[in-house]
C-alpha cells in the first residue's frame, strides 16, 4: 500500500493548486488582452500620424485646437549661429 498524506491535507493542497491554476489562467487572459490593446494603440497612433501629416500638407505647420478645430500658424524662430 502506498503512503498517503491525510485527507484534509490533500484537500487543502488541491485547493491551493486549483487557486494558483485559476490565477495563472486569468493572468494569461489579461496578457492576451494587453497584447491586443497595445496593438490597437500602435495602430491608432500610426493613423493619427498619417492624419497629422495630411493636415500639415494642407494647412502647413499649425497648432490645432482639438476642441473646436481652430488653428494657429506655428512661427519658427530663426536660430542665430
């Protein structure tokens, strides 16, 4: 006959392992969501850069108020050498 731990010890051990497995599964799901969100963020940033380039091509270097769409020309100061 094989040696065995007490029944209550086995139950506690099984519960602890089950909790750890559940947490690991949740962490895996969160990491998957994180990866997806980071990809969506990168895509959105690329789309914003394209839009900014198109706006700059049309209006020149301007600062646009994203609340009302008004803009002001950006005046670059000459750098003295």
